[in-house]
């Protein structure tokens, strides 16, 4: 078993807030992240898959295929978008880094399995100082 | 003459658009950057000042003072904000990296001179692949 | 279960040596790291906690709270300090990256648990080429 | 148990291809990586070992010794070389990042054990966007 | 006048040698860089242009256009190639970082001027420790 | 004329203080940087030289020679040292980043000229957020 990782990037706006709370309550809880006019990030996404090496080809899978799949399922839907407003798979989701990472996992798990390898982990960096890692429900 | 640089960071939402154009016209010109629901970045700002070394203190100026000034004049106004909607000194400005860099220069030039040193340049990175440098009107 | 990581930084002096050894013996064993007049590093500290997502808030814990706790328990005691001379929790400890990482773990484990999450790992980078990871006694 | 990691770097040429395939077949499968005149990379290698801390010395092992061993067993054989043509331990190996990582593991596992510690993992970065991790046959 | 920079990357094989010298003479002069079987790098290219801001659009030029031009004129010809064998504009050129940087300048200078802006500088990084900057014949 | 840059690194302890001032006065002026027991940094040094390309060799100068010279004149004297106590060319110098950069320039200017090229600039990074650039007395 060997692990391969592909990095992709996207730039997006978002905010943290609960609709049933006032602006002041949201600000008290989420600080600047609740700004009603949004803020944004350059997100870095690391997708790790694991599998056996194909003896004829020497690799677990073609990283270009993995990159294309991540772009089709995730990046095209998130890049230059508003995570709260523009993304079908984030409807009614608090757009914390944790929840976005889990939602990305859910977008990728099945199509990666259909390529014959297994999704191992998703790492999502919101800033150079903050990141989240998710390894699925059973880990 | 010696040059010292301080890096500061801010996270913000923005979009590129002209109000007199339709959404489609803006999209045609600015691509994803025109998304009506905004997108965002982790901006990195490098502020370079130049001056003589104070012989008693060994430095041109205390970098903590420079950092405090940049935070007071720029970062607090841009961080976790919408560059198009929330910033007094970006009113009616197209929030391209170029224009934001020049506006930051204008915020900093006089207060830095009042500290006895001279603003030399502003470098603003929008992504790891794109950045802008501005050295004032006469350069 | 999801993992979140916060990076903090500190600059410190230290040296590797045993008091019962001569300067020459220390130099033979520890090389330049034994320099009697100290040397120093920009340390990068990555603290990883794991927990369940709070369904109302969308995150495991507020990263500002994690940052504040790391600063209060670790950074304020190590930053711009001499690790061998100035730090109560490193008394009589050989200030190798390994031992400093473990000591940081011990400072953080209980207060992080009191916040309702669990300390998962501590990664301490001494240089861009050398780092240590510690996951507690039972891992 | 604690984990320590040393980064080393090497620059090398390589290509992906199967000798029994035509240039066109190789290009169809491996894309630009099959270029008959080779291409190359700045590889970054992270070698992680685990062990107990030597109580007298404060560290698991001297990182200079680990660095010297990696250089003698791996870097000197790969740096400024052609991975397909110049490396004894890559004879008849498809030089994918996966296979190079495993071959590096095999070069290091025994000599690291002879130093009294255990090889935990090998991470090999081919570009800033692509990397592979290997933790041995039983992981 | 404002300066904007776009980073692009390419992976390539090369070697330093003079055909009229023996392998030993080339090795004596160029060290490992003369390896007859080639070696390679992940090159990072920074292209800086300068110009006036288009008042209607807010930027000097669309960075996507600059990126496309760099890709068409430079990256597609160098990426996953052998700089000595595969590149028309490097025929009979010693493929030092200096010479490659100048050749890239020559590919870009005229087409960038045709876009209405001026090429200011080319920075080419061969490794994280070595890079070259070129600002044209008159600078 | 073309510019080539070599990065080297050193780890050192230092403090900012004036001997004629009390500990409290030094702390008031220099903050944590005045800690009597020292602190330290991983310094990154970028040395830029300029010259004409040797038409036979394709480069301005061999970067290995530049690296060796920087190591002999600077790095061996600063690495794993105390900048205030251990360095002959920093005697009685306030070890600010500015002064250390200028002292490095003075160590390198003549020997680099003797190699037939000209020292253009010295950039010294103290942390990822703070750096200094010096281009000689006449710039």
C-alpha cells in the first residue's frame, strides 16, 4: 500500500454565521469571520489516495486523472465562488474549514473508488497557520 | 541607505466589475473574478522602507512600530472585509491588485515619512502565482 | 473525528550540552550545537487537536481560542528566550527538539482536554530540514 | 516513541516508458513524462525515523548521522543523475515517484535499523503539487 | 508605472558541457551538471511586466492573457523537455540558468510589447538556493 | 549584465542592547530582543552578484564557487554562533539585521570582486516576516 497526494487550489469568499442569530450575536461568536459582506481565502487542498502499484505502469494511478477528477468534482464548483451561496453541495452547511473538508471528501470518495483506488485523506488549508484533516467517518 | 521589509497578511473578499456593465459583460471581461457573489484571497503585503541606520539603536526603525502602523492604517481596514464594500479608502475603486496596492501606498506614505523614514515599495501578492509591485508615482 | 492544526512560531536561543562534560566532550558529541555561547532558531510549532464538530457552530473549536491557549502556555514562555535558562518547564531538560516537543505536549495536553477536545500531536520544526513529531506516550 | 524527520534534496532526469512499447504508445499512456529525451525534477525527500529518546543525549539519534547516511545511501546515487540509466538500485524499475520512494525505503531500512532506530516513512515530492508516502510493506 | 509578475513552472532535463571537450574535461569544469546522461530541475519562472493601469479595467493587463502568452511562447516548449535537445530557441546554447533566462526574455519581449506593456524582468529559479535575474541588454 | 543569487543559511543567537544602559532601559527600547540570556534565529542570506556571461562557460560564475566563498567568509563564522560574542567582524556592532547585513557585505565585497564579478546586493531574512536589503554605500 502506498499513498499519493495531489495539491489543488481555489480562491473563494465565505462567512460564518447562523441565520437565526443577529449580526451582533454572530460577531460575538465568530468574530471577523461573520462579516456580513463576506471575506475570503486562497484555499489549498491536498487529496491523498492509497492503493497498490500497477506493476505495468509503475504508479497507483495517473496523477493527471486524479487532478482532473478533483477539478471536475470540487475545484470548478468552489474556485472564484462564494462557498455559502454558489455551491450545490454546501447548501445549508456552515462553511467552516471542517465542514468544507468533509463535504469535499463526500464529493470525492465514490468517484475515486470507481477509479480503483481508495480516498485516504483530505487536508484543507485556509491560511498558512490553519488547516484541517479528515480521514472519513471510520477514522 | 538600507531597505527593510515587513510582511503582513489579510484575508478579504472582492470582485472585479463595472456597475454600468451587465453581469454577462463583466463575466466576458473579468472571468471568474466578476462573480456577483464575490470570491476572496489570502493577501500577502510586503512594505519596504528605506533610511539611514540610527547609530545608537542599530536599526533604521523598530519593525514593531512599522508593523503597528501597517496594521492600524491598512490591515485592520482590509482583514476579514469585503474590499469593494467595507473599505473607506477603496470607495469607487476597481479592486484589482494594482489598485489595492496603490491605495495601500497612499495610506502609508505620509505616516511612514512622519516616522523619519521613507516608503520605498509595496508588494501585494494575491496568489502564489500573481503579485504587483508599486514604488510611487515618480518611479 | 476530524483533525485541526494551528501553527505558531517562536525564536529562541539554546545549546546542547551536559554540565558534567567538558566543553571539548560536549563539542565532540553535539558539534556546533554545543557552542558555549549558544545559538538559536526560528521554531515552527504545529499543534493538532481532534474532536467532533459542534453542529451548531460548524467547527471542532474556535482556532482563536486554540491559538490563545498555545500562546499563553507555550509561546510566551519560549519566544525571545533562552530555552536552557529562561523556561520553567524546561528546567534540567536537554533542549533537543525531541525534548522540547514533549515538554510542549505536556504543557498543552490537560488545558486542551479542558476545552473539550483532545491533543493529537505536536510537530516542532527546528529548521526547514529537521523536525520532530510526538503523539503522546501511548502512540 | 517519537518521530524525527530529515529533509534532503536531489536533482535528477528521468522518463516513464516501457521498452516494449512504441514512442507513440508511451506518449499515449504517460504523456509528457514519456519524452524520449528525458525531463527532470528537483526532488525533495523526507525520511522519518522513530525511536526512544536516549536519556543521556536527549535525542533519538544525531540528525547529522541520519543526514550522512541518507546522503551516502541515496543522495549521492541520485543527485545530478538519470534515474533510469545511472542508478544501480533502480535497474529495470519504472521510475515513477512511487517506485523511487519504495526503492529509497529499501536502501535505508536496514542501515537505519543498524543505527538502533526504525525507519517509519519515506515521503518523496516530485513537484510542489505531487508527492508520495510509503511506510513499508506491512503498513 | 506599476509592476506585475506572473509565476509559471516547468520541469526539464539538461546538462552543461562543451562538445569539443572530453567527458573528463566537462566533469572537471561543470561537476555533476555535466553528467552525460543528463539531470533535471523543477524550474520556477517569474515574468515581470510594467505599464500604466487601464483606468476602465483597473489593471495593467489581464494576468490570464500574460499567463497564456508565457505558456504558448515558453512553457509548452520547455516543460517535460530536454533543454539541450528539444528546444528550437536553445539550439547551440549552453543551457546554464543565465542563458535560459536570456533566451526566455528574447521569446517574450516582442509579444509582450505587442500587448501594450513592457517586459521588465525575468527571474528563473533552478533550485530553492540558486536563481538568475535578467532585465534586458540596457540594464 | 545579469544577476545571480545564492541562498545560504545560518542559525545563531544574538540580542539587541547597549552596555551603558540598564536591563530595564534595554527592555524598554528593544523589547524581547534585549533578553539578557539571548534568543536566536534561522537566518536566510541571499547574496546577489552581477557580471557578464563567460561565453565559453555560459555562466557569470560557478555558483559552487560563490557558495564556497560565502561559506568560508560568512557562514562558518556565524552558523551555530552567538553574533554578539563569537564573531570577529561583529565586534562592538549592535547585531541588528541591518548591521549584520552590512557587515556581511563588507566581508564579501572584495573577495567577490577578486573573482571577476561584482557584489550587487545582500538580503538577510531574520524571520519569514522581517528582512533587510543592502546594496552598498553608493546605492
